[in-house]
């Protein structure tokens, strides 16, 4: 896979049982790139490691006054330089490719998981953590996957050089062969505390990211209650904790780096001292001493990759663990389905858990005294049951969880009470999958967005057409009611078989709400629409009103009949207090008693 071929047609199914298993899955899916990096890494490291041998031959040729040996040394140096240049160039190219493609694979599987879970994702994982996983954690994971092949090439090079030195000059080569593994393994006792400090740093950084995300998202509300300084102080404390953790982690890695410099220096001193002693005895030549000395100097370069792989693993392990946690989340129902979803079903929408029935082609309003229960029911109608084992909603007698996820979402669209507007132009906002039966103008008109369009044009410097006006991140430049109406227009333009709206006009004034009710009713004529609301204006225009009480259907009718005959409905819709409801029931009972007495006397 090359960078220009991204994204992957199919990123695969990740092994999300643990962080290390996820890293191993990534490595296995990049065997081709890893083998290329290993081959170029070996060429690069072996070419660099062969330079001391060439220098030693050249020095000895000068001592022996041999022109042939000097020419041989020059030819070998040219070959080593060519191999070094080619290996370094293509190793860097392959390593960057491995890094980017690994990160892209992680981002694709995360995006696919977010698409499968839908709104359930942010209820089970904090939004800030999702942001941290899909940004900084992706880079750390890609770093480790890329660094592994370079580390393997460096390790193979050390083994080859040690064996070569033992064969070339046994007296000094044995010292190097024994000393280099000690150098490579000397930092192992420091890795566990370094890893723990790195984990702590990543954990605190993740918390700070979550806090920053929540603070920015709620900045308007915080300003309204004068709480922005309180939250900013919390973020300052969190960022200071991240800084302290980063400093403690950096100190440990600085100690590891110092050891990686100190121990090779001590080995070099020992080899030079012993080599000079052997040279005086005539047991080694000057060229051999220079070769061994230069080899130790050069080998500090591949040794650095031992430190890098340890650092990469320490930083990528918590990142991989967090990514695996997100990827291990599953919907309460199957995402593949067991039925053919080529033709989405139609018909009545029925929820066995509550007994709610929304007849096909009609506008059904649902009244529920508990807003949280209403939200859970709306999600269940969209095929997202909040509990394992919950009965699936039926559409035309077909369980939604037996349909492929794409087919279920095509058939049923749920707009929750807090819709999100992505940044971009209004044209891009309304560029969503749709049936084509409803145009943008019709949807915007039904949602009463005329003043919203005027506000967008007025706030844009270079857009005369409202469709080209830009919407800021999450629509923060708009009021709550304006955001609701744009989100409603986006839902209407898709024109799904079943549209479920959860409090679509809670932030809209009554006059606009009445016009929206008429617009939605006219535009959705012949389509199934379910509206969760307690607004009398919406309820009065519904074909059918259903009262949900204690998790089940308590009453069905039209708004004006239920207001007169159902006290529980009246309490929710008219906001009656308990005393007022009791008084109302008393008058109703007295009136019924009087009517009964009149009938008996007659």
C-alpha cells in the first residue's frame, strides 16, 4: 500500500482484545512494508558498519606502503557510501510510508466503529477521549509500527558486526561481542518505571484534552452563568499536571539516553586501552585496532534504535489500549443483519417494549413525562437499543436488527434533541444522502429557516447566496432555535421512510413552532413521522398522540380528547402541579357523579 492509494478499500477487522494484540494486528497487516523497511534498513546499517573496516584497510595499507590495498580500500569505501545513500534514502521513504499507512488504517477502523455505534459512542466513551484517540494516539501507534522494522534491522546489524569482529580480530572482537549486548540490555531495568511515567503522562494528557473539549463545547453556557473562569482554572491545573508528568517522564528518558552514551564510552576506553596493549606486543596491527575502535564508534548509531523502540512502545502502549477500548465496543444489535437489505421494508413502526405503534404514512406524536426515557425510546426506534437483549423494533413486521446497518439507517432516521451542525457551507450541510423527492428549498421552508438564511448572509463577507454562507464549528454563531431549524431541514431533505424527531422545536418560539408544525405535516404527507414532544402546538397537528407512562403506552387518541379525558396526559402537556391535577380530578369526579344522579332520577 502506497500513500497515494489511501484510503484502504477495506482496513480489515482489528484485534481489539488488548493494546499489544492491536499493535500486532497492525504489524501483520503491513508485512510487505515492514519487509521493505527491513531490507533497506539492513543495507543502510551494514553499509555504515562496514566503513570502519574500509578505514582500517586504508590505514594498514599506508603503514605497509601498499598501493593495491589502498585502492581496494577506496573501492570498498565507494561501495559502502553508495549502499549507505541508497539504504538511508529508501529506508526513510519506506518508514514514512509505513507510519502514515498504519495511522490511516487506525483512523479508518475508528471512523467505521464510530459510524456503527452512532450516538451510542459518546455515551459510552467521553468525546474528549475519542478526539485524543483519533489524533495524538494514532500518531503514537503509527510511530511504533514504523520503528519496529528499523529496530529489527539495527539488531541484526549488531549481531553481524559482533560476529564479524570476532572472526576479524578475536582478541578485541570478543570484548565487543560481550560488551554490546550488555549495552543494549543495560537500560531494561529502567524501562518499567519509564513506561509507567509515560502511561501517567498520556492519561493526564487525555484528561486535559477531554476537559478542554468539554469547556470549548460549553463555553456559551459557561459565559451565561459566569463559570468560564472556573473551568479555565480547572484546565490550567490539568495542563500543569500534564507538564509535571511530562517532565518526570523526560527525566527518565534523559537518564536512559545518558546511559546509552556513557556505557559505549566506557567500552570504547576499555577496547582502546587493551588494543594499545596488544599493539605494543605485536598481537594486533594498527589497521585492526583502528577498525575495532571505529566499529564501536559507529555501532552507537544502531544502538540508539534500541532506545527509540523502547520509547515508542512505552508511548504507543497506552494509546493502543485506548484505541482497542473504543474498537471493542459493540452495538446492542448485530451490524451486519441476517436479511437482504436491498429493499428497505416499509409499513407500521412498532416497539414491543412499550407497545408504541406508529402507523405508516401518518404523523404520530409521543408524549413522555421523562425526557431521558423519551430519548432512549427515540434511539430504540432508530435501531439503537440501550440494553443488551432488548426486543428489536419492528418496521413492517421486520426486526430492524435483522437488517444490515446501512439499510436500517436508510429506512429510519432519528434526529436527537441536541443535533450537531458540522462546520462548512450551508450547501455542504445539506449535502446528505437523500431520496431526491425533497429539495433544499422545500426543506428549509418547512423548517422556517428564512431568518436563518438572512443571518448567515449577513454574517458572511463573501457569500451572496445563503447556500454558500459558512457555518462555524457546531453552529456556535447561531442561536439554539436557528441550529434546531437547520438540523430539522437537514433531516427533512433526506426524506426517509420513517423520521423520528426528538423535541425538534424546544428552542423555538410559539409562532414559529406553529408554522413548523404545519410545514412538517405537509412535507411529510404519506410518510411515517414520529415526534417526541410535549408542545400543544405540535400535538394538536398530529394524526395520532400516544402517551408513554412508566415505560408503556398508557393512552392513545388525539390531543384535544386526551387533554379532557386523561389526567396524566394533561399534567405533562399543561405543566399542571400535583395540587392542580388533584383539583381537576375532583371536579371531574364531581361532574361525573352529578351526571350519574341525573340519569338515575330520570
